[in-house]
């Protein structure tokens, strides 16, 4: 790694990102990641506000552009609904991104899965748009090199996001020994964070 470059993580949380508990998590996570050598930036899309994903995606790409001025290493980290969001951002700025991680995030509608995409995103049309945009428009454009920059992580069992909708062909897809959507996501962001750190630093 070029020691003159700093490592920056752009973190995008999932639905209900304005609820007190999730805001508290967003304040906690930098305490986990900064000691591991990363500057931590949270972009909260306000998923339940508005119906379009476009302005939410713009928030992420604007932050990428801001951080790229110093030729830094920039990594994208999305949890739940944030997973498809960061992969859409990666698709627009792939030359500026060193690595991407999807934590318990749905990346496609899925076939004969429960909950259905419509049910899972009923409180956020923007989230639905993000997932379908990645599945139908951006995922097909990813090269083998792009896909090797991506890691997905999910628990053994997830009641909210069907397991077949999380992984990405050609990426590093990991199942951690946890159960439940929220608990699995929190554990991956904390207890299992060294797995992500190793992946990110291995891409430098």
C-alpha cells in the first residue's frame, strides 16, 4: 500500500436509518473501524423519505467524488438496503473504488422467495428501485475484475432477506455462523469486522 494514501469507508445503513437504535449503531461503528485503520463516513439515505432512489444514490457518489480528490483508498460498505445502494454507486464510480462489501443486503428480487420484494420494500419505494436497478441495469455490466472487488456476507438464517438474493457471482461470498437479519448484520459489522478488514486491505 502507498502509505501516503488514507483508507476511507463510506457506510450506508439500511431501512429505518432515522430510528434511534440505528442512529446509535451509526455512531458506534466508527469506534470499531477507526482503530483498524479506516476513516469512517456514514451516508444515511433517509430510506422512507421520497420515492426515488436517484437523490440517495447522488449522496453516495458525491461523497466518493469528494474523497477521491486526495487519491485515497475508498471502500463502500452497505448493510441491508445499503447493500444494493453501494453496489449501484460502485457501478457508477468503479475506477475510484478499491472494494465493496454487502452485509445482509438484497441484490435482486429473487424467484419464489419470501418475503417478496414488494413486501420487503413496502415502506421504501426507493429501496425497491435500488435493488431492481442493480439487478437489471448495473450487475450485468460488472466485469470479472469488478466482481473480485466485492464481498457479500450473510448469516446462516435470515428472516428478512432470502439467502439466494444476497450473493454475487464472481464475488467473495461468505456465510457467518449467526442467525437473524438485524443481529447478523450487527455481528458482521463488529465481531466479524476483521474478515472485512482483511478483504479490504488485501485489495490495496
